C-alpha cells in the first residue's frame, strides 16, 4: 500500500512559524549586538586606548626633552594647507622646538616633491624669523629621497642642507597645468554654454578656447612667483650657490652629488649624522606636529572633494613643483 498523503496540521504550522520567527529575531539580535560591540570598541579605542599610547609617547618625549637634544621636524609628502604637512603644523613644531632651552639644534627631515608656494614661503619666513630671534639654535635640512620645488625652498632657509648622493634636489620652477577639450567637444557635437560677468572670469576653463591675452596674464603670474622663488633661494643660500650655472633656475632637478657641485646642498648626511657630528647632540626628539585621527579624516574628506572639483574643472594648480 502506498503511504498516506500528509494532511495539513494548523497547530504544527503555527508552531513552526513561531519558532522560525524567534530564530530570525535571535540572529538579528546577535548581528546588532556585534555591531554595537564593534562601535563601542571603536569609540573606546579612539577616546581611551589611542590617547594612552599618545600619552605614553608624549611622556617619553617630555622626559627626553629635559636634557640636551636635537629637535626633529618631518616635512613629508605634498606641502598643502589641506594636508598634514602645512604651514600651521610646521611652524608650530618650529616654535615648540625653539622655545625649549634644551634644544641644541633643529633638523628638518624632508621627503617631499613640493606643493603650495604660499605654504612653503610661510614656513621659510618663520624659519628666518626664528633664526634672528635665537641665533644660537641652528636649523639644518636633511633631504631623503626628494627635496624639490617648494620643499627645496623651505630647506633653503636652513643654515645647512644635507642629503644622500642619490637624492633628488632642486626643481626651482613654477608649474600650473590644465586641460583643453575643444576638439573633443566639436567631434562629439557638444556645445559649451558658459555665462560670466567679467571678460576673463572664465579664464582656464577647459571647455573654452584659449585667449592670447589670458595666456600672457597667466605667464606673468608664473614669472612673478618664479622670481620670488629665486630671490628666496638666493637669500637663503647666499654665496654657496653657483649662480653662473645656466640651468640652475630652469626647473631641472639633480642628484645629490650634482646638487653639491651647484651649491644647492652643503654635503652628504642624514638626521643622525647631523645630530651627532654637527649639532653635537645625539639625543633626537621628534617635535613634528601631527593631526589627530578625526582631523585626518576631515582633511581626507576635504581633499577628496577638492580633487573631484579639480577633475570636473580640468584645472590642477601644482604650485612650486
């Protein structure tokens, strides 16, 4: 005989749905519980654990800074107001170092391709002012892989510049780049409609044709910034520069060995050798002002938005690069 066909059982089905619903609720509750724990741990980490590590580092530095030492300040990456290496942070670091009576000298550890001419000149001027205020504290630049453009301008304010034989140094020039999409628009059949108040308000618009008078104006601004750059480097380096070299201020960069022959650097060395052999204070204390985690996230968000706007406009301002 064949097996009887199972009949519907309302009580059993109701119990099944009830148990299944409870199981789903338990799973959802566990997921929310894990998420809550993760958020709680992140909050505790940011406000408790991370500050403890920072406090431990600060306490160590405080102990070290009560005896003669060399102050270290890092200038890494692009020099820009929206990045960690900006004038406010670097100047704050310099002032903290110069205010400590146990500081015997300052080393700027540089690894940067350049950046904003305004930010760089603010740092340059701050170094010059601090040197006048406390002439006994000497400032030295230690270029690692790269110290070019705006980064080299900052190093030119130091009493001495040292690097590796294979470091890249120089690039004393100014750059502004953009794009032009006129031919592409014509091929695609797109019409540009730009409304402005002011004859040159649309200058550098990548979708509009170039105008000779605007090109001349842009070049004049670049030439002015370049002249200021050259004057600052000459003032900082003085007679050390081989100004007769025809390509010195053309934007070219050189290896560390070539840079020494041109008077762009004084010799070869790094942070440790400068602290030991020149400043005579082997104890090195890091004075670099760093942004907090929240500030870094905010700056990254702002930089991301700025990059998107720059891409949309087709304009990239490189400054001293």
